[in-house]
C-alpha cells in the first residue's frame, strides 16, 4: 500500500504559526489559490448529472449506482460548503467550465481523471484516490470509484484544517481563511483498511460524521424472502446477513445437540451451500457478473457452545486448543471445516463469494487442524476480554491472550475484521476514552492484516470521544501517530481549554489502566473511579470551563457537554458509594433523579441539534442501568421503609473458591468451621475479576468451577415474638444457596414467574443482579448467628462479576 508522507503540524505551541505558513500561502509561487479576500478564485467542476435529485432505484445494480452517486454528491456539496465557510465567499458548482473562465477549476471524479490521468493506486478496485494541485491545470479530486473520490475531497478539506470530531455542528472545526490556497501536490493514496464503520444510531448527523471522517459508506439494498436478515452494499462487496437464521430454518432440529449445531456434519455443509447457491441464482447473478463480490455473514448465535460431543470431537486438533478467556476448549476448527466445505462447493460456480464468520467466545482462537479457505473472512469479537487495557498490558488476567489470537489469525490467509467494544459493559454513564487501549490495539491489528474495523459503539461522544476519533484516523491513515491525532484534537476542538481537557481525558484513561479491576462494567467502578480520580476530573473540568470563554462560544459549549455528562456520572457514583456502604434508604429517589437527568440530557441535545432519536448523551441509558441496577436499588429502599433493620449491613465477607462439586463446600456452612485463614472481600467494591477470578465459572468439561463460599457472622438482639426475620441479599451473580447457623434456608418465590408459582420453595435463589429475600425466622437466635452463602456463576459472564454483589442486611417486621 502506498502512502505519501504528510507534514503534521500538531505541536501545541507552534500550531497557529505553522498553519499560517503552510496553508495561508496567498502570493506564494507554489500555491494554487482558491479565494482571496472577498473574491472566489476557484470553481468546482462536476461530472454531468452528478448533482441531480435522488432517484428511486430499481434493481441492485441501479441501487448501487445511486448510492455511489449520492455519496459523491454529498461529498461535493460538503466541499463547496466548507470551502465557502473557510473563505467567506461562495464557491460555485458547474458541469461545464467556460474556456475563458479565469478561476481555478477543482475537477471532481471523472472530470479530474480526464485532465490528470489514471488514479495510479488501487485498493480493492474501489478505494484508491488521488489529490492533485497544479497551478497550470487546477485541482483534481478523484478515485477508483465514487468512494475514492469522496475520500479525495475530504483529504483536501482535512489538509486545509477542517475536522469533524463528533456529529452536529458542535463537533466540527472549520478554520477562518479568507486568503485560501493549496500547495502544489500530487498525492496518490489509499486507506489502511477496506471497511471502517461504527454502529452509531444518530440519523443524518451520524451519517454525515462518518462520511466526513471517511468511514466506508454503503447502503441498504432491502430485504429478500428467504433465510436472510438484510442485504447491504458495502463499497467493495454486497453483504448478505444470513446469520444463524439460515441454520435455524435449514436444520429444524436435525443436528442440534444442546443448542449446538453439528458443524462437522457434511450434510449440513451441503445443505447450507445449496441454499446459498439457490439464493445467488435467484437474486445475485447480475451483480456477480458486474464485478461485485458477495459476502455472506454466517455468525452463530451468542453464547458458549458445548465441546464434548464425540462426533464433533473427532475433528478437533490434538492436542486440543484451550480458549483461556472463555474457559472452554476451542471449537474453531469445527466451524472452519463447515465453512471450508461450503466454500469448496460454492466457489466452483462463483469464485467471488465469501463467508464471514465471527470469532466469539469458544470459537475465537485460530484453527490448528484445518487451514481456512481463502474466501473466509474472520472477525474477532473479544467479548469475554477486558475492554480497557491494551493487548500489551502487563499482569492482565486475559488480555495477552488476545494478542496471541490476533497474531495467530494474522498468519492465516483470511481477511481479518475487528469487532472491538467501544463501550463499557452494560453501562454508559462513565467517561470511557479508550485512548491507550485503542491506540495500542489498532496498531497491532494493522500489523496483522486488519481489513475491516467495525467496533460496537453507542453514540456516547460525551463519554468516548477520544477513542472514537482515534479509531477513525488510525484505521484510515496509519502514518499519523495517536499522539499527533490527540494533540491536534485537544488544540483545535477545545482551544484555550485544551490543556485542561487533555488532562481530563488522559486522567480518566489512566485511572482505568492503573486500577487492578478488569470487569469493564459498572460493578468495578469503585476501584477505578476513586474519590481522588473523581476530584481530579472535576477540577480539570472546572478549569476548562473557566478557560473556554463565554457560554455562547463553541469551545465553552463543547466543554459544557462533557461537564453535564460528568455531573450525571457524579450522581451515579454517589449511588454506588451508598450501595457499597449499605445506605439504602434514598437509593430509589436518587436513581429516579439520575434517570430523569439522563433522559433530559438526551432530549435536550436531541432538540438542540436535531439528531434524531439518539444523540451524544445517552443512547443505551437508562436501559442498561434499569436492567442491572434499578431493581436492587428500589428494593433496598423499600426494605428500609417497610421493615426494621437488625444490625449493620454485612459488606465484608470471608470467602473461599470451590473448584469441585458443591458437596465439597457443604462443611464450610457449619457454624463452628474454622475460617480464620480465609481472605476477606468487600462484596460491592471487590469483583471476582479483581480478586483473581475473572474467568472462573462452572464448567464440568473443563474442570473449572464458578462456585464461591462466603461466611459472615451477625449479632442480633432479642427478637419480639411473632415478628418474622428476613435476610435480604441485595444482588447476586447467578445462584445463591443460604445457610443460617448450619441450617439450609430455602428460597420462597414471592410471586408467580414464568418458571415458578408464588410460594414455591426452591433449593436456592437464581437471578442475575436481582435482589432476594429469605425468611430466616426459624434459624436465627439472639446473639451471634453464622451465615454462609454458596454462590455459583454458571453462565458466561463477560462483566467480570460473580457471587454476592450487594449489601446483605437482616430485617424484621415492624
């Protein structure tokens, strides 16, 4: 891949002067003038028909042509708009330039190629582009296709100082350049990756932001009857999202074993290949003939897959490959065998058909037995890895395996995609910049033949701006270093508040790295966002607000967005600290106030900037917090109102991991068992991840267990006759079996559920992040009471949690 070396002018103290000397070159013998004072000295020359009204396309090929035309049209409109914004004069658009027109022509697309010749560089026959500035002939902005032409347009605007850091006008930086000129150049360029996308849910502004930052631009081609979800044009291919729908519809019970498909069954591969071939014949013969490769995505359902089926085991390598982050044996070779068999049959007729597979949970590590077919596209989705520490971070419980995985796939003859997670797990309140993580990981991915960068994101520019913008730049132009990109952003975006805002974002990033907490979810926040970290972040924001200018200034408004967001997070952390202290009485009201603040912020920024349903603010919140925290907070406050507390909340518990069957832990429930040598953990502040059990879960085939025994003692006063006594368990990860003074206490279902009738007595409670109440009246006594809880994590849990996750309080009826 060829890249021209670029001059970076990003050192903070010299930025303004260097911009002046490099880009405001009116009168320079080497400059091509675009505007001078109040006079436009350039005109944009577009291909005939390029700026027509949007058409209603017919078949796929017409639809693709229209998507490309609209991409070029929107890019050209941006070119005229931003050149005009910079210079203060209107830059005209024409299809035909009069012979005697003295203005500098800016030729677009095919018009540029007619003047300057071939692009001279290729990327998937789609994305190569060229930027030419010649004092005699004018300027040429063009590419292999309209995609490349769009990239060339934004390359010129980027070099002129335009930036789009987040959606909406608040996120854009457009310099004031009344004397606007371009140095002579001839740059033949191509992006580092083929596909770059982010799952933003911001209507027009999100689309504009991605186009201006040169994410890959495609478009939906509709739906077709049959076992597919949707069809998408993706620039260098047509994507068919078949997913597991194809499997469910084809198999209909055959080959299913405990929700796993019999992937190594040749009949299954043949059936799936025939289905795809029929699908191609019915819908895609013309598009394939026109040179558009087909890309079927066959991602399997979420979750772990069993590993011990004897027929499937025959196709595993020897020795077997262990998936350390998943705590399971790898079944990647089985999936590769399925795809290979399908592709061998499909590519006999259609060599340009590819299959995308998702490396996920226990089919993530590279195969050892079967070499992947060259038409396999493999996307790594490291859901069960920590989200904040880079692959190179020392002493991490599982991140170094991710680098081993990436480098292993880099040695294979496949297209490599990365589905990194650009959010906290199940929570969007916390600032989460991903500076070190993505700066490091993207570089390693690029070294290992990364072709597609498509992280999972949820708007959240108020929380995740640095990482989002870093990924946009790094996956397009690897000649820019992360430090250069960030220095440029701090200076241009925050102006006089640059130093303070750089301190805010990098301070938060460092807090994630330094905390020996790997949950990557709200349950680990108390170790990350210590009082000192919160105070430093607040001080940085206060300094930034004071430096940013007047409230109507863009710099101030950008800082204020982060200030409002962090203020909500301060409320969130106040609730976490109360929860960790057992202060439950006001948590329902505090949660309601925080929730109102979150939704108000979303609506306020949505109204102000017209971005649609979801904006920088809180897409995804309060949904996640409602699911994982709200019920416990509200139930704790209810218990405080309706019952009388007996003793202090139990927060510090002795614990011991049990890698064997539950029977081995039963002696630990005896009142006189000697637990003097057991360690102690704070059940809210210390997650399983932070105490060394990040990966531990029950899994008989692997011999690992996610069972933990907790012991505590509570001293109770005399209890009035006729009053029932309850142990309230604020939150647990999975199952919890209770013993009081050696007596097993069943869990009585309080109301009818999908699986149980009200009043049914169960051996244990089972409910992720839900509170539970046990009637312990018959087992407690005045004085010391020994309490044991056997907690079990029995499902895949990438949140790093486990066992008791909230205060344990004993109450009596009033």
